[in-house]
């Protein structure tokens, strides 16, 4: 029985629950929320939609019902408001996630934890440092969604399918994130060469525009509709599918690292292989000099955030 728990029945948790209900490999979903009536209603609504083509059973439950879950997704916490950065949510959401982890690990100590609560790159460190969870079983969605946004934006510029573009965003899921331009490629060619051959070059000013659009995408979405839930819901569903089905597929996600690029105790997004046991050790790709400097800075930003988060957790 491939079972998934979702903590938090808000708009992100509900979007993830719906997409997981129609995701191959998922057989049971348990939706847990302090507002039990909300969780029950969301579960019923999702079940009705999934009945048109899904096979998973979805229901509301309590923490005890998470026993045996292979993956537990944590979306609970204060949402990002217009004008805030993800790091602004640090103190409040560290307390929320710490309380959630205490209860989850009591009934599902071997589960893989997938964090979507912001600041998402701090939460795996809380799980590892405060609760002793193995590094590979505490995963932040990190820059997986940013990477999808990067590929989508490049695909629009090039006039090709996003699935044909191979490019990642590294570092913080936030303002210091690093678009890995030097490692991007299409059709076996470096991105710049492919773009030139197609007649759609990407000069520095276009790179800057694309980078700004990718980096601020969530802020702009929230200014317009108040929440960004479908993108992260799709991200959660795709990562969970990789974990449940032991796909050994690569995604740019965040895990706790003792050291990277000379920065100790940080939690940046790097490519990881995802499978049934969780995430592999991080894979640091070749970087050009600018990317190396920017990624070191991003790691430092998260080192400081983790230090403050651990202090807040007590």
C-alpha cells in the first residue's frame, strides 16, 4: 500500500492532495489539519474529483493515521503575504513545523519527509539537527519548482517544449537563488549554442530579464491571486511520485549539508537522485566563476537562517 500523508489542508495541501489522488503509484492519502472540518471537506471534494479517473483513496485523519506512510508532506504554516520574503516567515513556521515533526515521527519514524512550508530550505535542517532524521529523508521542495519555471521561460524564448530543456536553479528557494546558465543544455548542445542555431540568442540583457522573472514569479502570482498553490502542488506530486515509485530521477531539491563551497551547515538546492529511500547525497555540478560566488553567497544566507531557526526552535 503506497501511502502518503499531507499535513495542512490549506490551498497548497489541497492542490497537492488532488494531484496526488490522480498520480500513478499512490494508493492512499491521509489529510491532517488542526481544522478537522476543513480536512474532511477537502478530502471529500478531492475524492469526488478523483473518482473521474484516479484510483487513490483520500480521507481526513489524525496523526495516528500516518502510521505506515512512505512519504509525509508538510505544508502547514503561515503563508507568504505580498511584500514578504520567505525568510520573513522563519520564527513562526519553525515552531509550527517542530510541533508537526514531534507528532509525525512518533507514529511514522521511517517516513520520508517532504517539506513545502516556507522558508522551505530551513525545515530539513530542523528535522536533521533537532530530531535526528537522516539527511536523505528530510527533503525540501527547494528549487524544483524554480527549475520548472526556468525551463518553461527558456522554452518560451526558444520556441520548444519545456521537456526539451535541461536547466536547473540552485541555492535558496528565494531571492538568492542561482540560475545555472553554464550547465543548461538542449539537444545535447550548450544552451547558448542551441539558441544561436535556432536564431533566438540569449544575450546578457535577456538572461537578466529571464532570471528576474523566474526569481519573482511566486511574488507576482501572489500579488494577482493571493496564493501560489498549483505550481507547488504539482511540484509536490511529482517529487512524491519519484519517491514512492523509486524512480531514481534527478531534481534540484534541498537537503541539509555539513559543508558546501566552504560554507558549513547549510541547506541549498542541488541536484539529488530521488528514490524510495529518499534523496541521494547532493551532486554539485561544474559552475562558472560567477555562479560559484553566487552559490556560496546563497549557502551563507541559508547558514544564517538555519542558525536563527535552530535558536527559535529551542
